[in-house]
C-alpha cells in the first residue's frame, strides 16, 4: 500500500461528487444567480475531490504513525524479554492484531513484514520499503538508523528505546498543537461560511440593493473579484492551521 495515494470507494466518490456539485450550485447561486455560472463552476468538484483525498491521506498517515509507535514499543518489550530482532517484530505483529485488529494499517504492514522475513528478505530492507511507501519521516528515520546499527552491530535495545522516545515526544507535541489550534480550526470553518451567510441575509433583507450585483457586467466583475479574495482567504486559513511537527 502506498500511503501517499488514496483511492476512494465508489460510495465515497459518489458522495464527494454530489458534495462538489452542491458547492458549485451554492457558488453559482450566491455570486451569480445563473445556470451558466453553475456549469462554469463545476471544476469545483475536481478541486473538492483533491482536497478530500489530501485529508484522507493525512488521516491515514496519522493513524499509521500512532500505530507504528505502539508496534515499536511492542518490539522493545520483546527484545527486553530476550527475543532476537526479527522474532521481536513477529511478536509485535501478533500484539498489534490483538490491539488494533487485523484490518489496521500496522497489522497489515507487519503481516507483510513477517511474510517477507520468512522469504529470507532482510529486515532493514523491509523497514526501508515501509518508510518510503508511508512517506512518514519517523518511519524513514527509524529505518535508516536501524539499517546502520544492524550493519555495524549497534545496541538494538538502545536504538529502539531512543526511537520510541523520539516518536513519543513528537506525538506529544503534535497533540498539544492540535489542542491549542482545534478551536481556531472550528472558527476557521465557521468563517468559511460567513460570506454565504452575508449574501443570503442581504438578499432577504434588501433584495433591491443586492439585485444590482446580478445579471450585469459590473456586478459579475465585482462578484468574481469577491470569489478570488474568498478563495485566497480559504487557502491562507488552511495554511495557517496546518502545522507540521
């Protein structure tokens, strides 16, 4: 599985398309009141699908990162009990299935790892492959350090202990950041809807004043500029709350 890609199921794709069409209709009605504008705004469906795919990829990576830390802790426990490194990862595969179930990302990855180990592939190569496919820095860094230590005969217990601490510290910082900005993210989502609320309110309360913005060249230009500013504000707000650790 390549964690940098995401393929929607048929039901997910249908929901995303319908949501994108609804957004296109909302933009066309709010800013232009025109069926032609609705058809011209249909590319919103494509960009909405891209946005949802990015969200799904980020969510999947977050889950794998958390599960990977638990797996490394399980490996650490097995090493302390006297298992070899390879057997420790096999024990971790069993533990992760009990903890997260067989359908969890880490369970599937460790199942692949065990199968490849039994085919006499090197553990460092398997971990490096997981790091590249996942696109997660913690896994890539762990795989690189593990490979160097394995070749040089380094202290595996010490390396894995440091890896657990490092990943744990990053996750703790990430949780603290999410806690601090969660309210701001909610406020940002509310603010995203404010322009539509203002347009609806002005259309109901002062239809004569708002009507001059529609069905004429000057109004179309003004509304197009408003959309450009609105989209720019959306992109800036998403960038502000998207903090990577």
